[in-house]
């Protein structure tokens, strides 16, 4: 069961209408640690200077905040804007018709009753904000409607008197009280500010001041400092409250919250962390202490911090922290590797994978929008690169087009990039990325990508709670997300509502029945007890990753390694042992074939297999298989590769619902049945296996003939697959790669302890990468199988004894599993 954590977060953040201003200007900053004091002096003088002046800073920034919500002026005749306007009008009109305006009402909407429930008043404010946006935006059926404005003002008074005011103590999910409701309320007040009575506005800002007084602390738990996305969200709320209340000190408090001036920068959003929540130098992003959360919380942080920088630019409260470069660098090192053609990889979306209305393309679109918002005021070198990235992502994704996923503000920024001939469309990012600080690995090639979701005693296998991610049991047990550049709907097209949650690709599982997780209030995480999770990257191109599996609630143990090459991924499993009397399986593939369309042909050893749903087969010692539209699978004949009956296959039509995996207050899925077809390949290791193993090779995008040729030629040789080491040799690429589970020797390569080693010998010399993903060693001595005469370059943690049997000595202690490298001749 999940371990409860105090920092549960409400999911509504992803639907906030957060969009940046048309331009962001980041002012130059004072050096050293005096920047905060200098900013304070500047803001005091600036506010005094504008007294009696024609331009008031509060009015200027409130107008800017309104533009962030509406997008400002736009061409309603443009088909893209017309479509976005219609979407806004349709939603707003629906909620307008359903709004209860009767005298004795107990809620604003029947489905959000009673209004006193935190989830209900939180969502009510969100709907009122949408109505206010439609009222302000030209071209909707509610634009400038006096009836709509009066109803909005009356609805705000109703919620204030009935549900959300300082006289009520927090109950239920803290997030609705401190982030969800106050953010939507402040946004709505910004849009209605010209119509709000002074007493009403004072009451609303006082309420927000009671529940979100500053960005620094959790009001419900004053000893808890806010971090990451929660801090960024609160900073925006406090800034809007300060502007509406015309309180300079409050606006300054919001700005300083980004940098955590109160606590000397301990929780600054502009600082790389080495533990806990925030951005890591290797590109990782963690929230809730142990969850890989780039795709949701990381994106929210990027959007909220970028929005506040934009909002306060060129004002007395401009953000002048010189360390904002951490945010800029995060676009390239944290976000770009996990975004594929506008999709956010599910491996970094945590419990959000269970949200019907926030799938991979939605969270990807939100991140893309935040990047373009940041680009509008970032240094030119950053901005040019990001716009090219965004243009490539938008143009390549025709499955879920970006312009149909975002509102008018984000659309305006995107169209400016798409229409600018001077901005090239960047090609797909390629390379191997090892995120040691969040147990994630991403391998990207021009036509495909693979993401590995690992876990350890440091990083959670899953997070669940508040009714979300009820079947996420195995998502961190080595799940392998294979993305096909020609089929971007693999995980976004009803996958999580319909996939067999016991058969996620890449996982080795005990087939025991599992109970739903995360059904109660608050969120919790499960962290397994294994130490090894991660690996090394060589030349930014090749990688190896390993994970020791210590299964939850089972005696199952396994040693799993993946070797990521130019056109193939070799997956090895060894020492698979369990004693619970249940079947153990390793899932090679569980491909979403979507609801309709022709059956994709499966070929095994050159023989086409049946294509009808319900077909299953025991394929035994199959040598290779090919699935049309996906690629090839090769099953090398290595000793003991699959104890038990061996390879099996199944075609099935699966029906489920989003409600089955998410019953959250504001994210709960529909109970409407969803059906998808699947092709599953797996190894059946039998009951209570002892020392079983497996080996398979993924050949993404390969044709059937190319798969057959690869199976015959075996350009990659498996050198070892046991409890001591798992290793491969790719002779054409001059690559030797191994993960040592203990001291050992394989293929002439030896290691003095547990660690991951990659060595490549080519015309220009030898490159070496070494990592200790278990973080248990202090020093590793790696002996190479060929002579070396000199060191061309080496990290300061690496020393080399050259000669006929060279030894590379690596000080891995304290490096948190990161790779160390050297180039030799």
C-alpha cells in the first residue's frame, strides 16, 4: 500500500487558464547576494514615483494579468482562433445554462453540490473563471452581457458567504483551499475588477490572504515549507492578491517567494537541488519528495514561474534574481528529452496518467505553451532554440494537433512562431538521457523513442491517492514505453483505461490479484527496497540501465538490464526467483492497436499468425516476431532464457472505463465503456520460478525482412545474463556494455564491484562510461580488454593506468549514480 505523504496536491492545476503575456522582459540583476535588497529599494522608489502619475503600476499589471487570461487582441476571422473561440463559447455557454441562479440555491451547479465541499467550491470557482473569460473575450455569446456580469458577481458573493471565507477551517484536500480556489478566484477578480464593489473585493482578497498568505508555507501545516510547483502556484496567487489589494509589500512577497528570500534561498525555484523537490542538474525533476514529475508538477512550475516573471516585468517588482537561468536551462535538459512531437512521456506524469481529460498530448501541449511563454522574454540564444523545438513539435503531431488543444493566449504565441519563416522547425531530438536523480531513462532515435520507468528506495514506483491511479501497481517496475513516431496515439488513445494493468511492457510480475490503491484522501507513494536503478550513457548516444526488482507484496526477485543501441534495445533478465506458488511473467509487448482499423499482421519466424481477437498461442522457442506498424522482436537463444513454457501471444479486445482507474473529486473519469484492441507478447516463467531468465531485442520500425535478417546475423551478441553480470557486444559499433551485479569479468572486461560499464572502440580512440546506479561503491576499478597508450580526456573522478591491460579507476562514491567518462587512445 502507498506510504502517506503530507504533500498531496489537487489535480485541478492542469486546467488553469495560465498563459503568458505577449512579451517578457527579464531585467539585468545585481550581482552577489544583494539582489533582493536592491530590488526592495528599487520597488519602494518606483512605487513612490508613480503616485499621482498618469500610469499606475497596479492598473498596468492588472491589465497584463487579464491579457494573460484572455490572450488580448486576436483575429477572430482566423480559422484557428475561430475554432478556439468556439470551444470557449461552447463550454462557457453550457455552464451558463446550467448555473443555478435561484434564491434558495445550495450550490451553483447541480453536480457540484453542496457548495460547502472543498472539491465543489474549488471547481465552482474554476467554472466562474471560464464564464468571466468568455464575458471579457470578444465574439462569445456572453461577451459584455450585463446579465452575465451580474450573475457572476452574485455567484462570487454566494460562494463567499456559503463556502469559502476566513471563518471556515480547512477540511478535506488542502489544495482546494490554498491553491485551487484562490487561484481561480483571483483570476476571476482580475477579469471583473471594474465591476466589483470595493467591499466584495476586500472580502475576497482577505479570504485568500487567510488561506494563502504567502508562497512559503503550507497554511494547514505551518511547519511545512512549500517547494516546487506548489510554491510557484502560490507565488502567482499572492501576486494577484497584492495587485488587486494595491499592496506593494504583498506583490514583493510573491516575487521573493520564487527565490525563497524568507529562508535564504533554501527552497528557491532557481536553484539546483541534490535531494527532495526541484530541478536537478542532470535534468531530473522531483516533487512529493520521491516522484519523477517533470510532466505535471515540473510543467506547472515552469508555467507559473514564467508567468510571474512575465507579469512583473518592467515594474517596481520585476524578478531580478540572477539565477533564473536555472529555469531557462531546464527547458533543454529537463523538458525537451521527455517531449516527443508535443506529447509528454507518461513515465514522468505520475498519477496523472489516470486522468481522462489530461492525457499525454494535453500535458505536452501545456508544457509547449509554457516554453513559448518563457521564450518571449528569455535571452535570444535560448528563445531561438525553443521556438524551433516548438515549431517542430507542432508540425509533426497530426494525431492530436496542438492548435486544437489550447486556448487563445497559447494559440497566439504558437501562431506567431508557425508564421515566422525565420524560425526553422527543429528535427526530433536524438540521444540517450540517463536521469539518475529520478530513476528514468530515455533513448531517442529519429523514428522512435523508448522511456524506462524504474524505481528504488530513493524514487517511488508509483504515486496514488485522492482516487487517482488506482491500478498503477507496476508502472515503476521497469515499464518500457516504446513510442513510434508514426503512431503517436499508443499511450494517449484510451491506453490506461483499457490496458491489462498486470501486463505492462517491460515488467516482470507476480500474477497475484491486486486491490485498488489510492482510494482514500491524500496521496501516497510506494518505494521499493532495491538500491540499483539507473545506468550510464556513453557519447550521448548509447546507454545501459539496470534495475534490481524486489516486488511489492511478493517474494519475486529479478535482475533486469536494458542496452540501448542505435537501432535496437536489448532487454535481459536473470535470477528470476519467486516462491509464492503463483505464475511469474515478463511482458515483452502490450501494443495498443486502437479501436478500429485493419488487424496488424503478426509474423513469427516467417509465418503469419491469425489476426482475430481472442487468438492466443504458445510460441515456445520462437526466434523472432514482427508486428506491422511497430517493428520487430528477436528472441536470442541463450542458456535458460525463459524457464517454463516460453513465449506466448494474445490478441484481445479489452473494455474498461476511466472511472475504473480514477474516481478523483475533480479528475474522476467517465464510466462510459472504452474498448481497444491489444497484441501482447510475454514470457511465461511458470510457477515459483528459480533462477529463470529472459532475453529479447526490440527493433522499432524494422520491417519483417529486416527483423529476420537481424535474427540470422545477430549483430549484437549476448555475453552474459546471470546473477553476476548482464552484458552485450555490438561488434559493428565497437561497443561492449555490461552491468555487473557483483565483481566479475565478461568479454575481457572486468569490474571490481557492482556498476554499469560501457566501452566503445573506434577509429578515433576509446570512450568509456562508468556509473554506480546502486550507489553502494566508493571506487570501481575497470579493466579494459585492449591496450591503451594515453588519456585524451577524463573527468576529474577518473584516473587511468595505461598499458596492455589498462585499468580505469573511478571514484563513484557520492556521485548519486551519475556516469563518469574518459576518452582514451
